[in-house]
């Protein structure tokens, strides 16, 4: 039996066998657990537990789940080639809608992202994710597109950044940040790892620099821990990159051990002989390292030295502009969120209250939790936005460590499964789209659960399939099932 | 070329491990974090419980108080405290609030500042209810309740206040007030804002009266709203109401005593000898216990505290007076028991005791005379000689100090020199000097003559009216007494054994019979003739206690009937001059009231006469209280 025959046969045998039922199963299980959590989170003592009453959120969530399942079936029945060919149109449509949204929206807690359609409010930003993913996939699957070429990378970034700009205009910075996850896909597609590394370094510099900007290295030291650590990191990263990207290990050794050694000596001198601000010495070491690398770049005609020198310079520039970014670029509520998360502001009834109460809710769950509908912390509304962004608290309180672990492992299985599915796509389009989907899920999981656990900043984005709300549920369903439909068509003959 | 692309593709495909690894790493980190939050510490569980469970205290009803005949004296009436939660009370129309509560804007501002001042209100929190105004009456409350919805952040808490049926017996009943920090520190039952007995039986029987607070576990949401009872109240503990007290006080007798003592300083204490139950305990001037109810308690306290005649002082147990001649009965008993005298021993008295230049004056009567007429006529000379012979008896007592110590032991056995142990707070011990005291005062050089005035209840000797009345009860019982007490019964609880065990003195019954004869003779033909009547045999002893600060005090101690004593009494009228002037007639009226149930017509007239005889100008509360 030839491959061609077999493919035709399979197609003929129908869609049902080509669909990845494991993913569908994971989806359904997560939806079920999500609904239970919404019941727990919205349970009201006054109208004790009529979960199917459509005036309650648990009742409404059934409507959203039902329509999502319908939507999923419809998507599986469409032709994936049709979806692919409509990618640009869908994208353009959503870009227009996104930019129109702030003008049509009614203000909900400062956010201009909700449009009223009939008696429902929908949040176009939740749907823009799949549109952007389709468009990026389409752009990157065009013949001759190479991610390593700057021009092509810029085009891909442009496709991503247009909806980001629109969403920032809607004052939904959290949702906009989700689009950062596309860089994971770009990395898989061949974008230089150093770009990803630079991005992650920037976050580390920012967090460490701001968090410890007021903490002395030792009691009474004239040196703040924040800049001290950041400069140390810059030196170490520079040395590490030299080790990885150049042949001459001597240079890497000199920069790493020499630089760090001088810094250590200066620290000891400041600590035990004459106190002075070690940061100046560190800056000197960094500057000298940069000059040395520039000299090497010129002498050896090796671009790697130049890039690494640029990385170090960029790092310094970024670190010293972080304060500016925090105080002048970010909005006040974002500033406080970041400061509270980093422990700079003690505000138990303000923003920090959410995080504290979330931790109390989760922590009080213990191993097995308090049982379905027995959580006090969530039921009595101590955790704000307990049915949307902080839904994971309900899982933690009512289902305990076991429940949380099951949910996290289910998500992990889903993501790993999606990686597997993406990798088995015969075409770039399907693979890119698949990586977009799993990156988005990973980002949501990382930020949402992380903020509930007090590990990441409080960025208001939903937990897929758990958080209450039609827009996000539909958005995630469409995102996932378009991919499952593409995956189901993988046996089609190569064009 | 193709190979190259293939290699790149292969290299790139390896990046899936980076991404998958990142996903696994994130989940592992989160699982570790979850483990540490959920499994390693109980703090969060406790935190969640203290968030969600509001333990609301349910206050028990305080026990009621009745007199010995079942008349209700003190009971509870609902009152209402206004509470405020600072964070919620924004946007309240202050003017409207002040008007509804009948307070001034100034008072409002001051009160708010007080609540927020942590040095005065250590338990202050912006999120919990703070006491704004206490003890509104039902009328005040109903006026306020209509408008309550307009004042967010203001709440009403139901409490109960003490109500007094009669204006009598303030010193015995006492009052309740808010606990002070010391109370809270010494007993963790109390929390700020709780009430505690401050004076009288309210204080001494606080434990029985207060009952046990109950708790109700409620579910409270993030905004402090109550969302129902936890597990339908399965873990609630209902309050246990306080126990009711029955006083041994006879209200009618108490009322008559207070009436008779109007305009006079002093005290009347009556005791039922066979039980030690205090039948009445008058301290004059007194006050209306109803002044101490509710919000006026503070002002009342200040006004009463400013009165130079000290109405808040319970003179019956806190006033320490020279007992004067009533003390001679105790002397006679001591001398008889010690064998210094026999009932027939005569001592001379020529208008007093004269020896080595020392003179203790006396009034005219036959001389020499034996014990019974000496008591009846209250002869100073007799008892001075008696003490002189005792203290100079070197065969029996090697040194004068030994005689003194023996004497002191007798006095203590009769209940003098130490608090008797009555069930009221603040009882004073009086003063019975001992050898050490005199050694110190006279640097060791003293003798019977130096201390001779203690024989006639003067000098260093001081007793409380309660101790004098108890002396009467002891003589009535011929040699023992029960510790006086004002509470006759506690609901469902036995009295302290202190009040049910007789306490014997060091003197034998036969000698008491002699003293009783003397006291009877004093009524039939001696100083207490005013107390004589045809209904029952009264025994009595007058006292005219010298007072260095002014007119002598008038004292009467007695009991009746002689052979089946029902009442022993002490009347002490400050600056009342002779015992016969005020002490005897007032004592007689009191006995008549108690033993006959009412006063006869003639007695009623005399009572009215005493009621209107004022020995001092009452303090003018109105003009002095601003």
C-alpha cells in the first residue's frame, strides 16, 4: 500500500480518526474542573447552590461551555485550508476591531476593552490572539521567509506588535504582555537564542535592580544590593557569553574571573578597611571589559566580541533606565503592582491584599483541600476576582495540593502534547500556529498561577478554561481547535 | 545544501526540548511552591479561619438581686450601644447624626478622636466595631434606629443595664461599670467594653452574677457582612446566665435606717445573730443607686466624689471609730475569763478613775459597784480599774507586754483588729493596739496607766460599726458569731463555708450571761432606758465616744429579744453626743421595725422627728456641680 493510498484512505475514513482525541480529552477535563471551580468561587450563601440557574455565574459558565463545545465542533467540521486562506482577512478584521474598541467600549475598572453586543460584553482582545497567530503563521510559512534574516524577523514582529499597540490603547497591558509569548515560537523557528536571552536578562535586571535598590549589601554598607548584583550579573553574563560564542577561552576567563575577582576585592576593602561605594569599581570593571572587547573586535575582526560588548553596554543602559521606566513609563496601578509584588510597598489592604488573601486561600487548603464548596476564603469573597483571574485559589482551597497538582500536570500534559503535535506538522504554517497556541497557554499558565502563588507580578490575565467568562473561553477554544483542525489535516498530500 | 538545511532543521527541532523543559521547570517550581504553602505551614489555615469566622460574643444576663423577703432590688433592662466602624463611616451627615443622638458636634469630634487614640483605646482598629456611645435607653434607641440606614458604619449592639427598683442600699448593691485595663489584665475573661461589678455585692459576687459569655461562630465575608452561622451553629456556645442573689438585707428595715439617718453622718448595722446575716447596713449620707446607671455614671461618680461628706464611703465597714463604752462589754468578758474579776468584784468610782494624777471622768452613780450595775451605768472607773489590775498582775503576766498580748488575743477573738470577712469589698480592719505598737510609740516605757483609755473604747482602739454590731451578735449568741454577710443565698450554689461556720471567742458562755444581765439592766434602769418596751426584752449598751475633732459620737449596741435574739444592732451617729441621744432611740426604732414588722403610731412620730433632725448641712450637689 503506497503512502498516497494510505493517506487518501485515511482521509476517506473520516475526520474522526485524525483528530487528536487526547488533546480533546484534556480540554474537556479541564473545562469540567474549571466549571467546578467557578461553582465554588461564585457560590453564594444566600442562594445556596443552584448552579444551573442562569442568573448565577456558574449557570452562565454552563452556557459558555456549551457554546464553546459547539464552536469546537463547528471548527473541526470546517476546512483547515479555508481557515489558512482567510488568515490575512481575519487578522485585518480583528486589527480594525481592536483599534475601534477603545472608542466603542464602556469603561470597566479603567479598561476600555469590552464592547457591548446585545446583553453581553465581549472582549475582542481575547479573540485577537488566534487571529494574530494565524497571520504570523501565514507570514512565516511564505516561501523564502527566514527568521534569521532581520527584515523577515521585523515583519513577523510587526504582525505581532500591531495588535499589541491596539490592546495597550485599550489599557489592557496584561493582555498585551501575552503577545510576548510569540517570541517562544520565534525562538523555535530559528530566532537567535541570544535575543530571548537578552529579553530574560532584561527582566532579571529589572526585578533585581528595583527590588533591592534600597537594601544595603551588608548592614550600614554604602552600597545598595540592587545595582551591586545587577553589575555582577552583567559581568558574569558577559563572561558566560564569551565562553559560549568565542573560541578563545582565555578572554572568557579574564573577563569572568578577573572582573569578578576585582569586584570581590573591592567589596572586601569597602567592608573591612574604608567603606566606599563599590558600584564605581564595578562600573569601571564593566567599562574596561567593554573597551577590551571592542579592542579585540577591531584587532581580530570578530563580530562576536562586538555583539557581546553591545550586550554588556545595552545591559548597563537598561539597568540605569529601569528606574525611569518604572516611574515614568508604567501607569501608577502597574507601578504599585510591581512594587507590591517585589515587596517594596507594604499594603495589606491594597494591591498586596489580593496576593496575601490568595496565598491564605491556597495555603489553607492543605493536602486534600476543604472539599467542594467548603472553601471559606473564596466563598466569603476574601480573594478578589476569585472567579476570574484568581480562580486558581478556589482549586487550592477546595481541592488542596492534590487538586492543584492535577490541574498543573494536566496543563503540562496539554502543553507537551501540543509541542508533539506542532512538531509533527508537515507544513510550517501548522507548526508555527501550533507553537503560537502552546506558547500562549504556557504564558497564561506561568503568569496566572505564578501571580496567585505570589511568584510573578499581578498581571490580570485569565487561567485558560478555568476563569469565568465567555470571551476568554471562546478565545481559547477557537485558538486550540483551529490547531486541532489543522493537525487533523496533516495527512493531506503535500502540495 | 540540502544537508545543510536538514541539519539546521534538526538543530532547530531540538529547541522543542528547551521549550518543553521550560514548561516542565515552571510546573515543578509551582508544585514546590504549592507544597510549601499548603503542606509546610498551618499559618494560612489559621489565617483563613480568623478571616472567615467571626466569634461573636453573646452576653449572658446578669443575675438579679432580691432582698431577704424576695423583693426584687436589681434587674436588667435592655440598653443599646452605638458602635462605629471607621472605614465604613464615610459620607455620614455628622450634623444629622449628632441631632439624632442628642449630642453636640464638639462631643462627636472629641469622641472620634478618643476612639482613634491608641493610648486610650489600645484595641483600636479601623475595620472593627468600636464603641461610640454606650447605654442608650430604649426611647433614645428607637429614635435613632429610624435613621440608622442613613449612617453607614454605625451599628447598634444590644446590651443590658442594671436597673434599681428602690433608691436604697446603694452601698450594699454597688454598681457595674466598664472594665479597666487592670481588670482585663488580671482576668482574661474580660475584654474592653465589658461590664464588671465595681462596688458592693456587684463586685464581690461578680463571678456568680456575670454568668458565662457564650460564643456564636458566624461566617463573615470580606466586607465584614455576616453570611450566616458556621455549620448551623453546631459549634456555638450559648451564654450561661448569671446566678441570682438573695440578700440577707430586709429592705423595709434598710429603708427605715436610711430615713432615720438622714442629715446625720454615721451608720446602722443590724445582724441576725444566729446566722450572721446582715439585716441592714446603712451608711449615711447615702446616694440613689440609680445615679450609677448608664452614661451618667461617670458624672455621678465625680459629683459624689466631690462631696466632703463622702457619700461613696461605706461607713459601716470603712468607717473606723472609737467604740466608746460599747467596748466595755468586751472588757468585762476578758476580765471575767482571765479571773481578774468575778461578777461580784466591786470597784470604786468617785466621778471617775483617779490614780497617780491621772483622771478618767465619769458621771454620778453609786460607788463602789459590781459588774452588772457598772455595765448598766457605763461606769468608766470600774473598767479602768479592771484593766489596771489586769495589766499590773505580775503573777499572771510577767511583763505588761504579756498582759497586753493576752488582752489583744481576746479582742481579736471577738472579731476586732482584722477585717471580719464580710462579703463586700473594702472592709477595714479597725485598730486594736498590741504590745509592739506601744513599745514603739513609747520607746518601751509604758504601763497600764499609759494605755488606760483602751478599757473604755477610746485611745488607740477603733472599730467599724460592723465590728460593733458583731460584738452585739456575739453577746446575743453568748460566745460565738457567724462571719457577717449580706448574701443569704446564691442560686444553685452554696455559700462560702466562711459564712456557715461559727467562730468562738476565747470567753466562756457563763461570763456572757453576766454581761447580758448588765446590758439588760442598762435598758431597764441604766443608760439605755429609751430602748425599753413591753413587747420584748431588749439588751443594750450605749457609747459616747470622745472625738478630738468635735462633738462626741453617739453609739448604741444592743440586741433583742434577750433570750431568743433575732437582731443585734449597732447605731453610730457621728457628733451625736450621748449614746442615749441618737443611738438608743434609733436602735429602738430599728428593733421595733424588724421584730414587730412596723412602727406603732408613737414610734412613727418619733421616727419623723429623727428624720428631720439634721446634724450637718447636706452638700449642695446642684450648686457645686457647675
